[in-house]
C-alpha cells in the first residue's frame, strides 16, 4: 500500500493506493484561510498538521 498527500491552499487530501498503484480511497478536509491583509492569505500550521493526522487515521479505519 502507498499513501500520498495533496496539500493545497484550501484543504488536505490523502490518497491510498494498492501495490499496483490503483486508487483505493481518497479523503479530504478543508482548513481555514486567514486573511490578514488584502490579497494575503495565511494558514494555521497546527490545524493543517492535525487535519493530516485525522485523515490518515480515517483512511486507515476504512481499510
């Protein structure tokens, strides 16, 4: 099994593939976008990290 991560500016997505690289499962979770100034967006690194851990546990339970 293989796991991959897509970290975008709006969400975290975790993909699980089998040994032949066929997609088995995909889970995603959005995170907050913090706008401090016009045109500048920041993110909470702890929220993103915790979302990643949550998604890995979630995908693990499903499979």
